[in-house]
């Protein structure tokens, strides 16, 4: 991760590592869920990673970690993990607790090479992960009912790569996909379990707050 400088190198790593993704449940009892997010400082020269660990199912903040490192990879759609994961990996050792599940603010299998940020982070940390994105990257879906909890499959080339989930009544949906060591129905259940009255999960809300704070 540290020495990746070009898109060609990044693509080769994605192709090598995507076969390590496990798409069935390998979870122990989930007592702690984490959210990760990245903010940028000094005109994007510094990446600030935030990890928020919450108790589950209570969703109370129990620990947080921050790390700042120089931003070493440009913003390129489809290669977000190479821009964000180095800072997340720098923050992770600052935790005393190891989360049982991580919800990432980005894609998992809903990615052209089926290796989005959630897959990449899960494989590197060997921890179950879920991609929970605010916008669609690839795939098509049917219209979704307006009620919270409604969802439709997200399809790309006749393959189900995730779901489009209504996380709150009558608001824009979110995009849930497998990251690592979890299957899609279980991922949906845990995302629903991390939702309160907001569009995004509490894990993401806490991590975003930490990453954007001064």
C-alpha cells in the first residue's frame, strides 16, 4: 500500500487481492462495530483517518482513534482505497479494542473489479467488513418502496453486487455491499441494526464527525 504510486500498480493489486475476499459469514459474536472515514487537511495534502468503535447493539461510542499522514495517492474513481486505507491502517493500532465488524463509508463488491474499499480493508485487516455508500458507483436497480427497510438488488452484468436500501422513510437510499467475511443478507441485517433516525449508520456518523473535526 505504501509504495503504490500509479493506477496501473493499483489495478494489479486489486486483481491479485480480490480473490481473497470471503463472501460468507465468518463472524464471531458482534459486540463492537466500527465506522471509518477520511477527512483531508492542508488542501488535501494531509489525510486524516478516523475510526469510531461503538457497542452493539447499543450503538454507544466506546473508543476512537485518529491518524494523520501525507496523502500519497490521487483521487481516481475505482481506486479510492489506495487514497484512504494508508491513513486508516495508521489509525488502527491506536485502538485498544478490535472491532468485530467494520462499516466502511464506501463500496465493497459494488465495484468494477469487485474490490472496493470495504473489500480491500477487510482483506488487509482480516476483519469482517461491509460497504455502505451514499451514492451508486455501478449497477442498476428497480424502484424502491419509500418505507425504511425496503431494498432492491443492485445488479451489474446479471450479478447481484449489493442492495439499494431505504434507510429512512422517504429519503434517498444507501448502497450496501459485502466487504469481507460476511454475506449479503447478514450485511443488510447489521446495517439495519446500526441505523437510528438518520440516513446513514451511527458508525458512519461518528466517524465522519471525528474525521471532519478540527
